[in-house]
């Protein structure tokens, strides 16, 4: 009998060849949505079932949290994709053949991220992250324009560097572990690595983390390893921008945090937390000031993603129950809010026929729902109360004041600069004089307001079961 863990992996894998062969766009889109819905159901079922240990699969409070979040955003993005890509076919930007390719690659991406999240094996997790990266590389270049091909090529080159460095770091961790745990799969199992961490060679373990940090940090989009991210967001299909910002960056950070848990158990290893605090602050401040120079709406929110991933990395670098809780909450809020923003941006860009900010004006006059979706999403991601981003940013800021007082002014400065830069760009798009047109089909706005509604609800009240879940995952991550 297939359990929910197996279903989370088998459903996307089974959908790939089916979607690659289905020629009708509507049927392909419906099957893509169905596959994502079934995967979400299987991930949700994991909350109510026992999870025996194995050398290849691990289910704990940390990855269940991310697995449910990933499959949920994957499902809502598949709904958004259906109407968004219908317009791309009508305008001739995509052909039915490319749509089959897109749907097959979408399930490849979802399945690969699920593999990375449930793997109890450092090698299998590496495979999952890299397959997810390569599948998004191919989707970024799907429009086959010179700009899209250049963006995909840059993503491939930088991603390949990250692949190599992360692989070398993974090998080093295995070499360290096999002397203590033994050869084979046990030396690659997360749970055994954490248990045996105090006995591992701290010098080689520290060296391994340096390679892992650069390798996986490239996927997270941390500065200065971020160069691929703005181009990939700007030139790829908007649903992929939503998945990149909302999901893939989280999965790469998850991999880093797993290794952080191992090093935290070895008192003689390097201070991983300090390194993450430094990279997080650099990414946050750099991205905040770069926001002022953006003229493309998708590039604007790509730099916003760098900013928020820097803030999350900073929180996990601080460590401790409150900062880790805040980091997990912010991962949730960023995934829900940023994907909702890209949904609204996708429809706005289709209406205006451009992604240039100055050429998109007066969305409220032509489509109030798209306009309000973009405006509310922008206010939410900027940390306006009562949205959940405000709660998570407040917790991170207060944790910094208590644990690292000198960093708090930098956090406030970066957040203030980002607030002013983004609001100055988005406000005329929503409230200015209109120059956009109506789409020939109604946009899929249910995912936009579902995400924003959840972000608002979690800003007002976090259910006890969810708060307990975050607290257990925060304790698992440790200091």
C-alpha cells in the first residue's frame, strides 16, 4: 500500500510523462492542477500519520512544515498558470508544444523539491535541489527570446557553480561522517549525522560548510551569489517567478539549515550562526538599496525576494527559539505573499503588454481586483500591520535588539529604504491614469486573495496547533 510519503513523490513523477504527451492545452492544465491537488492532499495526510525512520526518508516537524507549504503554493500556482498561459498561447508567445514541456517541467520541479525536503540522505537531497534548479533553468528560457535565453544561460552557469560547490561540500561531510558512523547510507543520514556531530572532525566539517554555504547560498539568492535571480524572474513565465521566490529559495535554505543543525552540535566547528547573520545583513541592505534602480516590475520584486531571504537567513543565524520561530513564520508569510504579488503582477503585465513600471498605470480603473491584489500584496510584503509579515519582522527585530543590538539599526534602515522604494514604484501603477486594456479572459484571482487572506489571518491570530508546530520546528533547528 502506498503511504502519503510515497504519494508525495510518486504523483509528480507519474504526471511528468502524462503531461508531456497530452496535446490539448486545457486538458494539460487540468491534469497539472489535479496532480498538484493530489500531492497537496498527500502532504497534508502526513500530519496525521506515523513516520517510521529509514535511511532515505525523514519526516519531522521541520520538513512537514515546508512540505505542506510547498505543495499548497504549488497547487495555487498551477491554478494561476491555467489562465495566465492561455493568454500566452493567444498572443503567440508560447506554442502548444512548449505548453506540454512547461507542464511536464512544472511537475518535475514540484517532485524534485519534495524529494529534497523528505530526503534523510545528504546526497539524495543534493540531487533533489539540483534537479529542481535545472528544471527551472529550462522553464526560464521557454519563451526563446534572446533575453530569456541569456537569463537561462546565466542561471545555468551560476547554478552549475553552485551545484559543484555543494556537491564537493556534501562529499566532505560524508568523508567526515564515515570515520564515526561507518561507510554507506548511515554516513549520509541526517538523523545520524546530528547524533554523531560532537564526534566529527571540526576542521573538515567547517571546511565542508564553506563550500555548502556558497553552493546552496547561490540557490537561496544571497548576495553576492544572487546575480542569476533578477534575470530569471524578469525573463521567465510569471508562474515560475512565483515558484522561484515562494518555494525554491526556501528549499535551498532548508538544505543549509540541515547542515547548520549538524555543525551546531559540534562545539569546535565554525560559528555558522555568525556567518549567516553576516550574509543575511549584506543581502538585506544590498537588495533594499538596489530596489530604487529597478524599472522592470518583476525585477523589482526579485530584489525584494533577495531582501526577504536575507532577513530570514539573519533570523536563523541569530538562532534560539524566538528567532527561529520568527524565521519560520517569515518563510511562510514571504511564500504566500510574494507568490500572490507575482500572480497580480503577471495579470497586470499582460494587460499592459509590458513589464516596464512606467508603462503600467491605473490598474484600479481597468481592473479593480488586479489593482487591489497588487496593492494589498505590496503593503503586506512591506510589513504593514495587520498582515503576517509585520508580525514576523517585529519578532526578528526584537530578537536582534536582545541578541545583537548593533544589527537592529541596520535592519530598520534596510526595511525603511525598501518600503519607500517599492511603494514609490507600485503606487502609480495602481492609482495613476490608466493606459492598460482589458484581457480577453478573466484573470485567475482566487489564488491572489486566498494567499493574501491567509497572510492577513496569520497576522491577526496564529492557531495554537500551528504555533506549536512552529515552536517544535524552531527547537529542532536549535541555536
